[in-house]
C-alpha cells in the first residue's frame, strides 16, 4: 500500500495523484523524469548542476565528482514527489487529501468519490 497525494483542478477532470515514495525513475533517469512530468525548470537546473559538477570534477577529482552525482541523483529520487506536488500547485491544481491505496488508479477512483 502506498500513500498518494490527491489533487484536483475542477469537478470535471480526473484527479491527479502523486505517490509519496522514493522514485527509482527519477533517481536513475532524472532528465527523462523531468520531461515526463513537465518539470521544465528542474530539467534545466539538472543540466546546469551537471555542467558545474563536470567542471568541478577537474578540481576535486573524478571519483569525488561521481559520488557527488550519485548523492545528487538519490536526492532527486527522494524529492521527486515534492517536485511533482509543487508543479501541480503551480499549474492551478488544489490539494484534496492523502489516500492510502494499492495503486494510482485506485487512488484516482477514491479521489473521484471524494469530489
């Protein structure tokens, strides 16, 4: 079972649900995760940090730069849900509640029942 944050925009649309858990997709492929969820600012910021880390790699060493990147990718995986929630709020979605459900589809159905 997973906790989902439920967001709605109006009574007509299906609610958006965000799982409150670590995202392996976000940790392993941060740019694709950002593009898949419309996180354009985060996409650009990822590449800025990646370039800065590459430049710093010459000073701090390649191994240190690699482990800093691993920590950065893990942090993205842990914060993926928060990034998506912030993007939904920015797009005008309103937070409704948290729901415990076995899947995102069941959480959406419960969110529809709440409306």
